[in-house]
């Protein structure tokens, strides 16, 4: 089904090439790619934030254990 859509899109682009509509199609593709990149960047940022939070929590727990051991 997806291949049929791609073929139909390509046929439309070639048929409408002379009137400039291919520019709109290209812009739409570029916009879709940029949206996907933004989504991936946000997912990466979320992952990094979770990793930092986990490392911070681990360091805090380690510090507390060290303080408890020093008190005893």
C-alpha cells in the first residue's frame, strides 16, 4: 500500500513538474523530515535527562551511605 502511494506521489510530481507544484512537494517532504528530526532530538533530550537524574540519585545515595558509615 505504501509503495502504491509513493508511486502515485512520484507520478503526480512528474505530471505537475512544469507548473511548480514539485516545489510544494519538496517543501512538504523537507518539513516532514525536520519534524522527525525534532521528535528524535526531543526523545534524545528526554533520555539524557533521565540518565542524568539516575546518576544524580545514585551519587546522592552513595554520599548518604558514606556519611552513615562515617558516623558509625
